């Protein structure tokens, strides 16, 4: 496994990322973390390890700078600034697409919580580049009205006991139409902390990405 720490330039802002590439990767998955999290998210890293093990490259990067993360820790405002997060994620897609060694790899997006909304907006902005999207406990409702522009096959994974978010995902599924699918993990709550729940998310995500890459 090749590991690289990368710096993604966003209009003068430096956002740090972790790029992991297995030998001859079948594709690349860019992660968008959720509310109050970062590229160091233990849950996203667990999913990323599974994707690496089945032959997919992964990029986990910080959607906010260190200064912005300190502000957000006090105010919790930036984590819900979906247009900002989507611009950063779209910029990361463009940055990766400009690298010759990465540009030819099929690209998927994995979003958690509010990061899922950013992933869906980015998918609509870059329909020729993004081939698949997976949302874990996401808030796709925050991506309205961009859901109608999503063309990439999108898997919404929600815990069966995360009732409010499940209702929001069912509504979003109708807007996604033929491009969307919903999988409910029985007994799981929002963070998928129950035994075996996160492992199920990782398997579902891996199967979805491989199928569409």
C-alpha cells in the first residue's frame, strides 16, 4: 500500500489529505466527513481500510482548515455550511483529476452525515467524473435542490433505529429516482456503533463502488 500525505490547494487555502493506493487500484474513493469530524474519523478510516483491502484507493482530507476547525468546535456553524463544504469537495475532485496518475481512475464519493450532502452536490457538479456515491447516515435533504441533478448511482445507508434520518433519506430517495437505492442496517443508530454495523456499511460501500467502477 502506497501512502501519501497530500496538500489540496483551495484558492490559497491548504487542506491536508491522506492518499492510500493499493497496487493497480480499480478506482479511487474520496471521503467527505460529517459534522464536527475530520480526516482522522475512526469510522471513515475503518471503511477506507476495507476499501483498500478490496483494491480501491482512498483519499481522506480535511474539509476545513485548522483555524476553521477551531472556530467550528466553538460555534458548530461551518459543519452545516453545505455550499462551502461542497465547493471544497468539488475542488478536491478537480485537484485529483489534474494528477496524471489519478485522473484515469474511476472516482467515487463517500459522504457521512453533512458530508453526504456535499458529496451529492459535487456529484451533480461533476457528472462525468463521479461514477458512484455512498452516503452513511447522511443528510441528503441538505443537498436540495441539487438531488435532481445527481446522475451517479447513489447508495443511501441508514441505521434502522436512526428514525429521523431514515425518514429524511426516504424523502431524498424519491428525488434521486432511478439513480438512488436505500439500504437499512437493522438495529443500527446514527453512528453505527453497534457490533457489526460499521463492518456492514464497509461491505455495502465496497460492493457498490466495485459494481459501478
